[in-house]
């Protein structure tokens, strides 16, 4: 990852601010000026936050690498795992990075039987076996449709989970990768 001159300047200034605030704290405590010493504590914390913010990618990179290593790989299929109320849901991404949700896991959550009658009105854009998946999956539109017409008590929570915990993460990742 390329680090610009502005980032390095921020890091050096933050580190200098922390050191200056700590040394000023000692001087102020020796002279008995506790109010100014308290302000210096806030200055040191502010500079420390700037320093951590400027190094966040460096500190979090090993965790991101570990996450990518552990992300789902079963056989030749790549997928990601997301948890809904303790239940694992595999999400496969097709060539255009659109999510497909493992049908058997969604059906388990919503207590549905996987048969022709339940999914008779679902077309290939809603229910299919996308490339890279070993089983039938629901597209985002298919899952939204299933949630909309489901009478299961967890259907609403599943819709919120879809928006907040899956699609937002995938959108943020796509924006980050595009940048």
C-alpha cells in the first residue's frame, strides 16, 4: 500500500504532539498548574488518536489478511460466511460480485421446505446455481422476495440482517477495492 507524504506528515506531527504534551504535562505538574495540565492530557489524547488513525491500515492489515485467508473455501467454491442469530449463512459472489445466498441455510432459518411448490414462481434470476457455488442459491432479489412474503417470525430480522450485515459490508468492500 502506497503511503503519501501527507500521511507521513500527519504521523510525524501526531507523534511530536504526543511527546510535547507529555513533556508539558511534567512541567505543569511540577509548577502546580493543574488546569493547564488537564488541557495537555486532552491534547495528548487528541494527538494519539490522530496517530492511530494515520496508522490504522498498517495495524489492521494482518487482521484483513487473516480474514481473507479464512474466508470460505470449500472444494473449488469460494464463499463468505455471515451469521444470522448464530446460524451460518454462506454467501457466494458471482462474476459481477453479486451475492447469492445458500438456499438450504435460508430455508432452515425461515423453516421452509425446499420443494417445487415453494419456489415454483422463482425464475433463474432469483433461484439458480451460480458459477462458483455447489448448490442452489437465492439472489438478493430472490431473498428479498422470500422475506417479503414469509410469515416466519424472523423474516423481518432477516431483512435487517441482509441490509446491515451483508449488503453494507459488500458495498463498502467494493467501494474500497475500487479506490
